[in-house]
């Protein structure tokens, strides 16, 4: 692993239906105003080896393209970790877009709160007609105590209090947790709950992501809610988080991440 620098390593898994939205994701990255001395790298990982991304990405030295055997978004994200050079790892799905200032706000939260291991933010749904819609039940901004996300998730029919698509995590925390879960879906929720099981996080009330709603997204497919698999995913995610909470009694030290 090369020496870490003041980079945010943005990881984006891609499959064929989402390639058309990559331009929007890149444009949102290119517009980010970074704090002095900071930059980002974009680790785009194809879930497969089709070569379909060859002409889909701009000529930007900050972009790193990877491919691998198809295994779903969790496998693609985890494979991309081999190219991480930054202190922080940011989630960005191929069909989503960051809002202006999102990365700078993540960095500021880590700098102001060295005890945290991860950050999240508010989300606006980006609807097919170009309009946006928010959610009126977001938590107050500030520190999210260790275990709070799991407790909310258990009490609210497996709905997290913060959105996993906005996660930014300290690099060492991601590696300590083994990256994303080997699940066909909900792997980002699994990482969120695992991270909160071992360390506090931070929630910013400013919108940090435009979360695209469209017919081809994985979470809109019937298979995503097929009862037997859905319950199995939730059970695995819950058991992992509970086990981590029990075997890491003092928590992950974000200040040393």
C-alpha cells in the first residue's frame, strides 16, 4: 500500500445499465472545491470485464479504472480498495451525484472530530423528471454515538437513520472491517452498521447527495425485496454489527485511523 496522502478516494462500482450516468457523477466530482492541500481520486470499478468503460470516462489523471470478475457491487467496491491512496474513502454510486461542497464538509467533520470514524449527510432523491424530493425525518446534525444507527434500524423495520450512499469513512476503519459485505445487495447498509458498531460518526444537515431514482436501479427491482433473501441479508447484517459491538468494547479509535 502506497503512502497515504491528503486525498479522498471516491469508490464507484459500475454495471452496464448505470454507465450512462457516469458523466453526471464525474461532473459532480469535478465541481468539488477542496480544502487547501486536498484532492480526490476516483476509483471506478466495473463489476465484470467487458471493456464497456473504455470510452465512458474522461481523460483525467485522477481517475483509476479497474475490472474484475462479476460478483455484485460489494465485490466491485472491495476490489477497488486495492487502489486507495487517500486518508478517507467516499461512497459514490455510478447513478448518483455529489452536491457542491460535499467532500469538503466530510473533511471538515473529520478534522473537527478526531474521535469519529465515518460521516454521512442528508440526501435529495433525484426523480426521472429532474425534480428532487427530500425526507423530513433526518436526525439532528452532529455526532452520532456508537450503536445509535443499529438501534434505530432495529426499531424501524430495517431502515437506517442515515443514508449509506453518503458514507465517507476513514481508510483504516474500512480495512479493519474488511470492506463491503459479500451480499448481493445492502452491502452499503452492512458497512454503515458495522462502522457504527465500533465507532461514533457524524451527520451533516446539509444535502450531500442527489440519489437518482430510475427503473434500472438495483433497489427498485423485485428481487431486492424477495422475502427469503431480504430477511437473510438483514439477519446477517444485524449479527455482524452486534458481534462487532461485543468484541470491540472500547471502540475503534478514529483519531489513529
